[in-house]
C-alpha cells in the first residue's frame, strides 16, 4: 500500500512510531508492544532505523515485516543515509524488498562526533532522489515545524524541505511538537512554498521529565508555559506526570483534528498503555 494514498480518505490519518529494542534487550519485547497496538487499528506504523549502526542490522526490516505480515498493518521503514555508502544503502533496500516493505521514511540521520560520515549522502533529499531513481519504494520525509536545529532559519529549512518533495517525497511527518501554533504557522509557510503533499503532525506524550528534556535538546522543540508548568507540578510523581502528559497530548490532538490536519503521528516510545489511553479518548474523532 502506498502510504500517501491513505490521505485520500476524508478523515484524519493516525499512525504510530515504534523503535527496535536495544541490543541488550530481546527483540520479543517489541512484539509484545505490537500485540497491544494492533487492536488500536492505526493506519500505519513506522519503525525507526536499527540502533546497530551498520548496514547489516536487520532489526528494522524484521520488525517492519512482522507489522505487515503478522499484524496486517502497513509499515514504514525509517532509513538513514549519512553513515552509509551507496552499496550499503542498496544492501538495506534489497533486504526491505525481500520482506515486501514498500514504504520508506528517508532521513539523513544524526551526525556523531565519534563516527566519520561516509559523504556519499549528505542530505535526506539525496537519499530520496537516489531511491526514487532506483524505484521500488514509496517515499516519505521528515519536517520540522520550528526549523531543523542546524538550519539558519525556518525559511531556509522549508526551502530544503521543498528539495525533498521535488526529489520524490510524497508524504511528510513532523518532528515532535508541544505547541500546535508552530505547526499551523509552519504548514501555512510550507503551502506557500509549493509543498502540497500530506503533512502529519508528530505528537509525543510525556513519559518523564528527563526524557522530554533530552528530546528537546536533540530536536529543539519549544516548551510552552502550560507544558512547563505541568512538568514542574508533577515531575516527582511519575504516575501523575504520565496521566497529565496523556491529557496534554489528547488536547493537542483534538485541536489538530478540529483544524483539519492531514494526520497525527504518535511517537509511542514503545509504550502501548499510553497509546491505548490516547486512542480511547479520541476514537470518536477519527472514525470513518
């Protein structure tokens, strides 16, 4: 199934993201999570690129294959490129094809000071163009409502985003955000720039304060006063913070759906309990 075709429906598309377990954990842990997520009937589930850091790491393909063939949900496999050569990317693509994976979220990937980039792919747009010319996959890209942390400004970031779309990305998923106004402003600018593909808003429920602060450091998302006060009020009560975080995410999603966004992408952090709570709260808003 072509992921972009899901947006031809009249309702809001809702999807989940999961990630492969750490090397110290059994891969079976993710299947326990997927057992629970299956009943929530997401439109698709994306799988982040394996943490192994080498082209021979098959975790993403293995999990994506299970999502498709065992759970009968369309998967989207993340694929990073900055640390790989073209032959290594080809090796990964062949593995995905062997598992009948049709959709890829093409990313540059993080640049680590401990690992020299391979330099054959410097940007996600280059990976998208390479796969598009090769054929065999439907392509999605990432976008950043507040601008990529390495960009000079939001305008230059949107111009770079246009390059991804022109290269072949037919669908975009946003980085996590905690203030919907940034998404609406970004969406308006993207449309003015001629980006017409479906764009999903990325929502991450709060699990704990340290986790959110780490993610914000990595991606640069702003924390509005309402969110900050919530963290301060409940940071020493894990259960209370979890419940408040679920309520905050639900409030964001209700607002986004009421504004007619193309879709919501829920960063589940492999926590099926939180995904269930959120879906139970919004199920009536996204029914066909």
